[in-house]
C-alpha cells in the first residue's frame, strides 16, 4: 500500500489501536513483544530504536529493560499514533518504569540518524506496512551499530495446514468484522491486515532479505502456532562493503 494511504489508515484507527490489538490477539500481543525484547540481547546501557513504533508498545517494553545509561527512541510517520504513545510517557512514574524513552516523527525509509548508532533496531508489526520492505531493512541495518541487532516481530503464515485453515477463518472473516465495527472504520482497515500478511514473505524469505542486507546469524522464532515470528539478525562487527548498508 502507498505510504500516504498507510499513514491515513493508522491515523483513523489510532484511538482504538491498543484496545483492538489486545482483544483481537486474545491478549497475546504483550507476550509477543516481551519475547521480542528477550531475544534482542538488550542491556541496561543499550541504545534502542524502535521504528514504526505506532503507539509505542514495543518501545515501552524495551524501556522496562533499559537503565538510566541507555535510551529508547520510538519513531513513526503517523502523528496520531505517536500522540497516543507520548501520552503513555506522561503517566505517573511507576506506570512507565523510566524516563529514557522518547518518540520522534520519522519515515523508516529515511531515518534521520547517523550510520552505526543503535545497539538494537526493532520493528513490531510495522515492516509489513512499509512501502518498500527491502529499503526498510536496509535503513534499519544502516543505523544499527556494528555488533548490534536488527529485530523484526511480524505476523506470518502458520505452517500446520489444519491450524492454518481454522486460523484463516478467524483472521480473514471474524477479525476484520470486529475490528472495523469497533473502530467504526468504513475503509476496511482491519481487512487490510490479513491481506497484507498473506502477501508478506514467509519466514525463510524474510531471513534471506535480512541476510542480503548484510545481517548475519539470522534466527527466527515462531510463536503461538506460527501466527507471528520474531527474526533477529546481527550486524557484523566489521560491515561488509558488499552488503550495501554503509554510506561511503
Ligand atoms: C501495525 S502498526 C505497529 C505499531 C507498533 N509497532 C506495534 O507493535 O503495535 C504499524 C505502524 O507502522 C507505521 N509505518 C508504516 N510505514 C511507515 C514508514 N514508512 N515510516 C514510519 N512509520 C511507518 C504506521 O504509521 C503504524 O503506526
């Protein structure tokens, strides 16, 4: 989908986004994000960038693991989504564990950061929506520090055929109906979700794209019967000149 349509879609559903995520994933969304943080090799002093951060849920999950020496930056190009994330930072101390998290309006395809900056560059349910998947991964890799991790949490297609057919009934019929009803969306925003997942590369293909852009040791972990997968790749300590992510 074109970038301006994606931006518009999320601006319309922003208010209902968190509630519907939890409802439609049957409360699995939080544990998927926690698993993502767990496999990211994040340390208290890590510098984390969460792109396509939306309402900031993954950024805030990282924030719980970061000490005063580190920080988390969440970036997104949809202002309405970021505003909701920013409101979470205004909550009393304790609700959000520290104040080392910030949100920034930025396009994932042209991140306003220097090469080799962040220890972890993550994306949760966002890279599927970026107009150019390869450019998105390339840009995430560019801003990752040598030795750092690029981490992708994304919906994928379950492998087991019996489970897949049951799940697809829910995913393509029930989920869009409930999502569009609750968000009062007339443009079928929640029909876009299954359509975009069906078109998205499978786990092996996504791993290959990550490797193509110079990431090594790429592993993926399927979760909840393979509804989602977490991919983690390492940026080499010495960036390869062939991988295309260093600006020379
Ligand atoms: C499904 S939401 C994911 C939000 C959040 N990461 C989460 O875990 O729930 C996808 C987000 O990607 C953002 N997005 C899509 N393309 C983008 C781009 N090129 N640059 C920045 N944000 C983008 C949308 O604005 C939206 O907030």
